[in-house]
C-alpha cells in the first residue's frame, strides 16, 4: 500500500492519566508510541550499529541537521541516496533542525530575525542557518520527520530574552512551514516559553493554530528544577492538539520518561543512555549502577536478571567492571546496549499497559522515583554504589 502521508493514530488512552498509545505513520514505517528515540547526532548512535538498534526495539533514531550540514554536507548525503541509505538504517528517522545548537554554541553564534550566524566549530568558517535553510537541508537528508528551526533560550536568562526568543520561534515556525517542499516528510513545530506558565500556554496555543504534523516541547531539561519542568510541560500540552503527536525534546532519565508519558507525551529522545554507558553507568530498576565501583568487581550476576538485552544475557557485572577498569571499548558498547534497551523496554511496557488499560504509577519502581525535586533537570542524579545483587 502506497504511503499517503504522515498520520497519527491513537489506539488507546489511559483512564487515570493522559497517557496514550498510538502509531505515527511515516514513509519508513510506523513509530509505536510512546517511543524512546536514540540520538545519532552524526548519523551514528555512539558505539551501536543500526542492526543492533533494530534488535533493541528502537523504532526511530535521530540525527542533527546542524552537524551533518557542516560535515559531510547534505549534498554528499543526498548523493548517497539520503540519510537512510547513508547510515544503513531502514526505519523512521527524525532530524533536529539545529535550534539546540543556538543554545549550546551560543558563544559562537549571533541570532537575528533572518536566522542564526554560526562560526563553525570545525574550521571557524561562518554559516547562516535560517528556517528556510534548515528545511532545505532536512529535505536533502530525506528524514521522515523534520523539525522547524527554533531558539532555545538559556535557563538562566531574563524574562525579556525568553519572550523575545519565544516570539521569534513562532515567526520562524511560520517560515519553516512555508519552506517545506519534501513530499511525505512530516514537519513538527517546537513550543518554547521557558518556565513561565502563561508564556508557555500562549506559545503552545499560537503554535497549535499552524498546520504542523506534530508538536515538540522544547526548552525543558536545560537546567531548571523538576518542580518547574512538569508544570511547564502541562501548560504546553494543555494547549496543543490531541490528535497529533507530542514530542518532549532531550528528556531520557527513566523516571522522567514515565512522568512524560503520564502527562500525554508520545515521543522522547536523549543522549543519556549512551553517554552514561560510555562512563560505566547502567540503568537498573533499583537506580543507576556504577560499573566501575569496587563493589562490582566480584559480582557474577548480570546488570539485571530480568533484562533481555544482549549484555545481560551473556555478561556479568564483574566482567563489565574489568572492561572499564582496563579501558576496553567493549565495556562502553555493552553498557550502552543495555541502557538503550532499558529505556526502550520501559516505554514498550508503558505502551502495553496503556493498551491493556492497566497503566498506573505502580509501573515505575519506587526506587526510580525522583527523591530530590530540587535537582536540576537534564542532570543525571549522582550515581550511588548500588550493588547488582
């Protein structure tokens, strides 16, 4: 059956929360929601192959427009047959627009109404990224979901800057829609607004009037306290259409995935599983496990007995400890494999519970519930010496 265009299908909704399960149909197949999307900034998820990601249950992966625009360039990728052929990933792909780089590289960037002028971190050449250019690059990359260019203001900036960035993001959203020209490519708008609830609500409502295929909530998980994160998320979701997917950008801690699902989020992404995996930290149902700690040395059990990932099916914590102590790259890969599978399995279990009308707070182990609500969002909790026994 020929692909007729991106579409979102809601299959079930929780009666006790806003959680819902659905399918977002793309040219490269459906994304089963809620879904966690591993991040492959440079067309590669750190340390993992596309076939491994598929075996871990990932439906969709991310790549970054800004980084691929600089290297190797969208022309080369287009000549290779597009991003899917270039990196040999056959499933759905989402490309971020480069808006987050306006925040993360702000010392190398100047923003005005036309767009963001960057000095490349690779060779210091100057580049202008406009909403139209971001859409052109993403069309050339051939991703299934393209993001409108936005401005994510720093958490600690003043209200005037937040309001200015939010209004400019809305104007850029209109320009992004006007510039779309890739048939079958979904385009998502991004709702900003800082942590001010009124501005969040106003921005989301204005964005909702535009004919996007889905909506992202940006500007959270950038340093704010979790007591600020969830009200800001709620204010955004309250004013976004229910018939299109909602994507919470940059959030990936297990407890935060559950909170987002409970509030009606459909899509998540984060570098956390592979970033922590490279440093020897593994997700468990008892909280994070530091594989480098001395207590791990004599542990013969896997990271989690019930885990079906390739790492837990074959290797012990003691062996992983040995790999990290010896600086072996295999340890980083094995920990990353486990972490990605842990998050994918978490959202899959939530999906099945929603479909079975059994979704409630008991799905999240009490040990994973955030104890310190004052902690900054986007910052992993300090890893304790959890013994895998």
